[in-house]
DNA sequence: CCGTTAGGTTACTTGCGAGTAGGCACCCCG
DNA sequence: CGGGGTGCCTACTCGCAAGTAACCTAACGG
C-alpha cells in the first residue's frame, strides 16, 4: 500500500537497454566476486540486478559471455585508473610510486572488481584466464618499460632487458599479492602499502637494514 | 585376450587401503589442478585414480573432504621442502636464497601441487582459503622473522617489525606470482628465477640500475 | 486508435554431477 | 571348507542451476 508499487507486485520499470546492461554487469561483478564463477548462479545475478533471468540472456548472452564482459570491463577500468595516475615525464621511481598509489586506490574503491579479476578469473582456466593474463601482460609491459628505460639511461640496456620482464612480473605479482593480503588486513591505510613496496623494490633489504628509507621527492 | 584381464573386463586389483588412498589423492590433485574445485567431477577423479566412485567416498569422504585432504598434503609437502632447504646458521641473504631455490625446485617438480594450492584453493572461499592462508602465514612468518632479525642485528628492530609483515607478504607474493608467471614461460631455468628475486628484493632497482648484482657468497 | 517492437515476465525442460544402496569377489582364519 | 570381513563395482536417485518457450504490456509512430 504505499503510493508506488501499485500495479502488479513488483514489475521492473521500463528502462533503456544500456542502463539495464550496466545494472546487470554491476550485479554480476558483485555476485561473481562473492562466490566465484561456478558457484555463482544466474538466478542470484538476476535477483541482485532486480531483473529477471531471460533479460540477462537476451542482453549479455550465456553465463560465460556474462563473465567475460565483467572481466573486460573491470580490467579496462583498472588499467585506465593506473595509467591515468602515471605522469610519464617524472623520474622512474616517481612514476612507479604514482602507479602503485593509483592501483591501491582502485582496489580500495572497487574491491569487488579486484576480487573478480584476481581471485576468481584466474582459477577458471581457458578463455577467462587468458583475458586476465592479457591485462597483466599490459601491466608488466608498463613496468618492464620503466625498468629497461631506467637501466638504459645508465648504459645497462642489455642486462636490464634480459631480466626486465621477469622482474616486472615479480613486481606486479608482489603488488597484486599485497593487494590480496590487504583484503584480509584492511586496517592498514592504502598509502602505506605503496610505500612498503617502494622500499622493498627500490631500495631492497640490503639498504633497508642499513636504515635507508625511500620517500617520494617532496 | 592377453593373459591378464582374464576375468571381468577390468576390475581393479585388490590393494591395501593406504595405497588406494594415495592413488586417489594423487588423482585428485591432478584433476583439481586442471579444472579447479567446482568443475572437477568426482567421476573424473575416480577414473584417473583407476577406481570407482564409491571408493573415494568410503575412504576420503565427500568432495569437500577430499579437497581439504589434497590441500593439506600438498601444503605440508611444500613447506617441508622449503624448510629443508634453509640452513639456519647462514647469513640472512643466503637463507633467503636457499629458501627460494627450494621453493622453485618444488614448483618445478610438483607443478600440479602448486597449481592446486595457489590457483585453485584461493578462489573457493570458506574453509579452503583458510587452509591455504594458514600455510602462507607460516611462510610469511618465516620470511618476516628473517627480515626482523636482519634489522635487529643493526638496531632497527622497531621499524623492521612495523612493516616487516607487510614486506614479507609482498615478498612471498612476489615469489608466488613469479612461480605463476613461470608456468607460462617455462623456458627460463629455475635457478634464474631465484636470482632475479634476490636481485630485486635484496638490492632493489636503485642499486640495480647502478650496475650492482647480487650473487651467492662463493 | 491501432500495429509493432522493445522491455519484461512466469514457468518450464533438461542435463550434469554429487552422493548412495545394495551386491559381488577375493582372501584370510578357523 | 565355510564364514565373514574387506576391497570393489554397477546402477541408481535426486536436486540444482543453465538455458528457453511462450506470453504479457507499455509506449510510440503513423
């Protein structure tokens, strides 16, 4: 009996397709992030989206398609956020610093996006993992380019290139895993994570135990 | 009609329970590592194990129990391997070095164990992730102790402790992710991975671009 | 004011896979 | 030579969730 909800119990209002698609994707990300691909049910997605199941099939296709859509959208968001944070004319360490800050800011704000990308998509083989790996490769390249250019600047191009990709992978992995660790230790503020990593990968333990500390240039 | 396989088409030979349990666990690790928890079917496990489904239920319980058994066995194997590689009376960097080598050696030899632990168990919430996290915590503590003790040795106990766990998490994460990356770039020999990481976390980019290189003492 | 289409739904079919009931066969021990 | 226990299997039940058929209705153009 309130004023609204007067016709049939609850039939969704008519909305343009683009809006519904967004709602559905949002719901899907949420559900997939909670249960993972296989345990997530289309029924739950439809419920959370506030829309009935056939709409999903009609707009975004089968479960697989839906999941791919999620991954792609979130991966692009994430990379866009990181790239937007980087100022290409700064010194290498400052670039890295800004990239990391953007990354953790993103994870903090879009926790579910991150969960879907990192925890869920990886565990389902096939096309999904490929999709995520493509994103990671882009991230690794970003970092590798940074390493190599920093090395080249001082005449170490060759050596930097040979191990550059591997190190970049390790660094990206460290960042990812720290983000993951963070999900279970949320009391640490997000700026701190980035500086831990900077201290770790820029200075290294050897310098750290000597009392050295990395800080962003003013 | 060869000599064997003479009675009914193919009925498994009678074997003691302990042996069958091992076979089943081996098969389960293999299947879970390929498909992940949810997609793996008990039928496939039973087929790979060369044993029929009810045996699994009777020996190792339901699917969940089976998976837990796998995780626990593999986690213990892994940690045992790493701990066995560490010589506690060496310098911190050498301890780390040996630990990393053991770790990558393990991953190389028991690829499927690693996949189950890292890629699969994490993505299924609840009791499984807890199990794996318990293992990771042990690993992190191992490393954190190393960091802290290295710091304490030079009077930096306080600072090392505050960030020690986070850094250890990052380092463990870097090692894990590099292992993961390795699964898709298997052409790199395993010793190299460990030295990349040593260079990264012990020296840091700042030293590396100056041309510094970390090498194991003699 | 009527047809057509795009937004939306209910209620079904279907297949797959977890888990089980009930029974056969081998071997040891008396 | 029996029993009985332990290893092992065939052949089912049954529930859940993916995907679909068939239908309803608001709105807009002519």
